[in-house]
C-alpha cells in the first residue's frame, strides 16, 4: 500500500483560557467549550437523550449520562443543539496540527483512510478535548474497551457513516462497508463532540 509520511509542524492557536460554558436549552445540560483554531468544540460528549440513544454510564441513582450518549449515524447528523454540528475531518486535522507542537507524531495519507500515529505519547493522557476511552455500543449492548469512536463528516466523501476511531496511540478516519445496519442487534452507536465556527 502506497502512502505518504510527513511530520506536522503547523502552528495554530489553542487558547485554554477561552473556555466558556454552553447550556443546551433542550435539557439544561452544561458543556465546557474551547477554541481550537477557528472552531469551538464541546469538551464533553453530547448528553442529549433521544428515543434510540444509549447511555453506557446510566444508573438509577444518577439520571445524568456522565460520559455522554451514543447515537446511530442517522440521528447523529442532526442531534447537536441548534447552531452546532458534527465536526468534519478537517477539524480533527486541525487538532492534530496543534498536538504536533508538543508531541512527535506521524500523519499518513492512505487511499481509503486518514491515520495519525502518536510517537511515545498516550492520547488519553493529553488534555486536548479531554478524550477518554469508553468502548462502543452495538445494538443495546455496551462493549467497554480502550477505544472510542466519534461520528464525523467527511465532506469530500459525503459519507454519513464516516467516523474517527481513536486508540491510545492512533487517530484514524474511516468507514466500514458492512457497518451491520441491517441487523438491529449489531447497529453501532458512537458518541459525538459538537462544534461551531467562531463568530
């Protein structure tokens, strides 16, 4: 497989002092936000509950979905609050560029996959977006693990099943041809980080 490897050394602005709180008017959930380049990100996974969302940390004693809900790709397209949307692949690339200022990483351009390898660093130890491993949901079953996936827009492919797959040392963007959406017990559900452009 042919690929291109190059080091990233673009300097972009990450202003940790620009954090603000956004309150979702639909349910009152509060989200810390942060500016990354020209984009404002949620620092938490979306918690908004839908009829088909899945909360892996739900407990009767705590009605709040502390780690955020998981959604099908269909509802992920429109579940962010008004004025907010799913990130595009280019927004994740912007985050990677910022990370490259402090850690060594390799970025690959494969034909069918976007991939970044972190060298001698654990992504879950970094404070960029405070990403933490959860696992994934298939149907209504939560599979705990050291990974996390985020629904993402790939504007070039216009593919609603595209997602970012994150492990402790990799960030990759891809889709699954099978995606198993023909069998309800196998439908995959992923969390969401909502974004919006700075005004």
